[in-house]
C-alpha cells in the first residue's frame, strides 16, 4: 500500500508547465480554426447536465410492495 507522491514544489512546477503547454496548443488549434471563438452552452450543444441510463432505484417503493397489511 505505498503511494508515490511528488514533492509539492515539483508537482507545482509540472502542473504549471502542463498548463502553459495546454494554452500554447489551444492557441495553435484556434489559429487553425479548430475552435470557434464563441463558447456554446451545454443546452445549445444538445448536452444536458443529466446522465442518461437506468433510473434510480427507490428502496421505499420496493419495500412497500412486499408488506402485507392484513
């Protein structure tokens, strides 16, 4: 159960360099026209914040169905 952890100074340096690289690549992609200058909202792009899938189980309704109240 050992966990490798970078020292805080090294971690901060790596994250700062990654942030700079990400900004640089985004600027290059924007210059190539891969990104529009307008930002789309989640609803405008057709995506909503809710996940689709199986509806949540309601534990009370399943227990209530098995009760016999005679």
